[in-house]
């Protein structure tokens, strides 16, 4: 379960980071 939680957390973080990059227009 720990591994799944970590993978999900990484996925969410990447999505948020990508959205932020698009918002900045970088």
C-alpha cells in the first residue's frame, strides 16, 4: 500500500507541476 500511495503522490505532483508550467507559459 505504501508503494501505491507514493506512486499516486508522485503522479499528482507531476500533474500539478505540469499545469503550473503551462499556466506560466514556460
